[in-house]
C-alpha cells in the first residue's frame, strides 16, 4: 500500500511538472497581440488544468494536517472555476 501511495505522489509530481513546463513553453513563445485566438483558448485551458492540479496538491498537503474536505472533487472544481473565472475576466 505504501508503494502505491508513493507511486501516485510521483505521478502527480510529474503531471504537474509537465503542465508547468508546457505552460512556460506556450506562454514564453507566444505573443498575445499577434497569435491566433485558438492559441489563447488552448493556453487558458492549459492554465486551468495546471491550476486544478496545483490545488489538488494543496489539498493533499492539507490532508496531512487533518484538514481534508468532505467533497474533495467539488471543492477542487469550485476553486478552479472561481480562479479561472477571475482570470478570464481580466
């Protein structure tokens, strides 16, 4: 059981690392004034996925201190939608 937990932690780490690398590559190489609107949508969706997984890691960290929410997926989705909604309104 312990090895399965370590494996999922490593997978989560690599998933977040890959998303952050993709974010840096996409946002570092595109100019928002001259890029296609399709790329802006792709960037927003990529950023939304990154925020979701970062919040998932934060909730996993809080679970170590006994602060686990009852409906983890609902909390993740709501927090991600609030943050991404605020970003979309910028």
